[in-house]
């Protein structure tokens, strides 16, 4: 990887996906935070099918803070790990009600201290709410594509994030995650990447490698 190549990759991704954005459905900061917590080890599509009923019942930070765990669990059961997620959501809401006057904070330092919020979740919330990123959200798509495109040789999300930050301009940190996720869903798929029609083929060191064990980090 070099700066010329990394800049070209970002430019090509922006051209291909000018409307790339967070695919979670939300109308408020608390809804974004809850949806992001739910998305761990689940798909955004599944989360978006689950949250309409959830957000009809719980509309505010106070509502989530006062939620009964068993009732919340029933509404989010389809996303998996629902018991842990229900607990995290309630504790998250209580914490921001207590420590942040019921407002979802927008710095990584504040977000990462909250229950249920890891580095990826904090990056998503901050990036979407502010448009400015202190880091890059690394999910399974970003992990896979960062390895395939040569941005990293690491497997751990924190190390992958640091490698990406070396090559990507800080003004593109928020968008980069959305771009890689979009490309991972549409073209550079986990099991069968569509290399023959990929617009990044000329700069991809893994082009044409069909063995998924070799493709994935």
C-alpha cells in the first residue's frame, strides 16, 4: 500500500457510492445508539425490521432507562444476544440520563465509557451524529476489505483501525467505513467476491483469488 493507491481507492469508492451512509433506520440520537448496539453480531437489515415496534414503545432516553428487561427482550429477540443487548440498552440509557442530561455524548472518550458501547459502536455513533470521526468504525465488512485491499495484515479491529488511519485522510474516516461496507455487501462479498466486475480490480492484490480462506484475514 502507498498513499497514491489509498487515495485512488477512496476516490473510486466515492464515485461508485456517492450516497453511501449508515444503513440503520433512526430518527433521534437515542434511536441511533440503540440500533447500533443491536447491530452487534447481527445485520442492519434485521435490526431495521426489529426497531419500528421497539421505537413505538420506547421513544425517549427515560423510556429506555425505565424499561423492564423482560419486555425489552421480547421486542429485540430476533436480533440475537437479546438478553445481553437488553441489559446494555437499559444501562446505557440510565448512564446518559444520569451523567449526560439524557443526551447521547459525541466524543469517543465519553461514548466508550458507557455500558454496551465498544470502539466500533462509539465510532458509528460519533461519526453519524457529528459527521466528524476520531476513528474509523471497523465491522466484519471493513475487516475483510481492509485485508483484501492491502490496507492491513492485522486481524484485530483496533489494529485494523490504526492501519486504516495511516492511509486515509481524517476527513474521510467516517465515510470510509460506509464505503467499504457498501462495497462489501454489493461486490466484495465474503464467500464469493465478484472480482470480474469490480472497479477496484486494478488496485486489489487479492483479485481473482477464489479460496475464501486465503481471501479472508
